[in-house]
C-alpha cells in the first residue's frame, strides 16, 4: 500500500503537517506550493495519489487536475476551503476522485488515501472473485474488465479510475439495485466517511461520457428511493 503522494497546498504549514502524517503512514511524499509546480512534478515524478488544494497560485486546482488528467490516471483528492457544491462538482468534473472540505483532519485524509490504495488494480479487479471477467455487453455499451476498457457503439470512452470502477460495480451485478452506501463500499471502500452524494456526481459524469440521457437512460437507471442499477441497453 505504500505509495508516492504529491501534496499540492500553498499553505506551507498545512502541507508540512499533511506530509508528516502521510510519511508516518509509510508513503513517499513530495510537496509543492503552486499550480505550475504541481503539473511539472506530476510529470517528472508520477504520483499514485495527488492531494490537491483548490485555491492555488499560478493555476487553480481545477486547472491542475484537468492538465494532470491528460497524462495520468492517479487518484486525486481535492481539498477546498469553499464548502458550496459548485466547487465540489467542478472539481470532480475534471477528474477528481474524492474531496475534503477544510479544515480537514490529517488523519481522515490519510484514511482516504489508504482506502484508495486498497482498491484493486489489474486482471480481475473489477469482478468479485479475483478471476478475469468476460466482456459485459449492455446494448451499445461494452465493458472489458480485463483491459479496463469501455466502448459505446464501438468508440472508446475515456473514464477515470473511479468512473470505471463505479461502472464495473454496477455492471458486475446488473439486476441489483445498489444504494449509494453499497456503491461507496464497493468503489471507495468500507471505511470511507463523507457525503454519499459523491456517488450522484460520478454517475452524472458517467452518463455524460456514455451519452446516456438521465430522462430516458439506456445504461444506468435511477431506482427511486434506492439508488442505481444497470439498464438493459
């Protein structure tokens, strides 16, 4: 589980505290204090996880995340001092996997990073038994868990790690209506604590990328009062 973590925070005292907790948890940590340095460091020393402040000099966290997503699929945890939903939705819309609102507990942040790193990767990761899964087909949608590839009408769809894992969880048990909590535990891990409406944000991004109309969905259906399940395509 030990990983390389890039902490991007212009408040240097906070960056040092976060880095200290992460190092105590066994991770290798780089710290930078502005947006351009964050992008450059992510290129030069590819991280497994980025802890990314939203309000940064040079480039803000949203733009940093957007640029990093052009060359990396590392996990991104966004930190924001502004608690309104607009900042959270915008941050997640460019590929952030999770967010915490300041003042964030360093222990909670370390726990979030630890939970992310527990999420399995590689062959069979999207299934439940550790064996490679066959391609899953829902009408025009094809999901290959082994290749971690999604196509709609034969065209590849670029998803973040979290978006793919969410779609894999839903498609792995296609007749099951998942609650938000069940999806949180399947994708983010049982120890995750936070706003479960994070699931709604990622489902919205998935629908947009898949060309799925929420009013007449083909692929991901809303089950009123419960959560979500796969459609028949």
